[in-house]
């Protein structure tokens, strides 16, 4: 049963979204995507001036193809082209760097690590809020790590779902959902985006962002 608190939170969030922009979608159900750090509630979506987001992907284990599939899936969930991304050959020009490797130890306390775990692989995305908390340091770094030997186990579906999940973090979903049916749950069981994932992505793209991308 859904608690009264959950219903109230959803109603308040939907109300805030409906007031933020005339064309803002206010579909429910959705889930909380914003990052809370101390007393700050941080929200982010890519500004139009940053589109298409430039993504460099390590050419290993078909990861570029998995990331491209994730880009296409997320982009198709938006109503007005609010998100677009392209793969680039130069990592120095990238807004997002994707490596097939174990995430290294966090370098600073202001870096938040969003981690997901599957049977055959795992993923992580680092969100560097810089000292001000209201900046998102470029490039965002994303890691996809095999847990089994790819030479003896077919991990292609695990890589695809992990890339889709981690890309969701990079576009502004800075928290995990509370339902295993959502791709943005910490250990999702579904193969693709749920209605809640789509509604949340649409909502965050029109919610006022208080974080700006910076190098």
C-alpha cells in the first residue's frame, strides 16, 4: 500500500514541476531524482548549449555499441529533444568518459559515486559537485566492470543494461529509484525503461537546474 507521505511527496513534486515551465510534463508516477548533499538539494539537466553531449567510450567488449544503444533509448524518451548525445573520438573534448574498468578510489569528498550491481557486471558514475556544490565538473566519469570472464561468459546483455542505467545518472537522475521495475533501481531486473523512468527523465528536463556544467 502506498503511504500518505509518499502520495503527498508525489503531489508536491508534480505541483512544483507544473509551475516550472508552461510545457513541462507533469506525468506521474515518477521518483525523486535530485541529489541531497548536506542541506543542498541539487538538480541538473544538460543545457541546450551543451547538446549534443559528447561521449568518449573505451573501445572494449563492444562498449561503444552498448553506450550508443543507451543514448538512443534515453533520447527517445524525451518529448522535445531535450537530450542528445554523440560518440566522439577525442577523450579530451568529451563531456562524459566511459571506461571498461574498475572504478578507482574516489579522489575527493565532493565526488559522489552512484553504484549499481548486476550478476555479471557492475557500473559506477562519479558526480563531482566541485567545492561550491552547484557545479558539475566535466568530464563526468562512468565505469562498467565485468565481474565474470567475458571470454567464457556472454555479458552483452549485462553490459547493455548497465550502460543504460549509468547513462541515466549522467543525464541528471542522481538517485536510485525505489522500485526494481525501474532501470534506475540499484539492481534493476527489467531490460529497459519503465514508465516511471520515462516520466522522471521528462520531468527533470524541465525542472529548474541549480547545477551548471564546468571544466
